[in-house]
C-alpha cells in the first residue's frame, strides 16, 4: 500500500494549487505539515501563474492498495 500527502494551497487569485509528496513519514502530524505549508507561503517558495501562494486550503493523506 502506498500513501500520498497532498498539500492544497490557494493562490492570491483564490485558485487551488496542489503539492503532493509520495510516501510521507508515518508519524507526521497535521501541525507539522501546516507549519511547513505556512513556511512555503511566507518564504514565497512557489509562484503560480496567478501569483504567490496565499493560504493553506487543505491537508490530505490518501492510501492506494494494489489489487492482487
């Protein structure tokens, strides 16, 4: 089974932008992820076609299990 961490942001135009991380650490917490996301926003680490990332929208973890 594989897991994916999906960090969803809103840019200054209100459009959502996703950053996905494959196989996140098993013991990662929502607070840790939110802190990293806020740091990416503050540091202006990513710029979209609509401008800077502006806010944290959602944090998701999904699991995928291959059928046998």
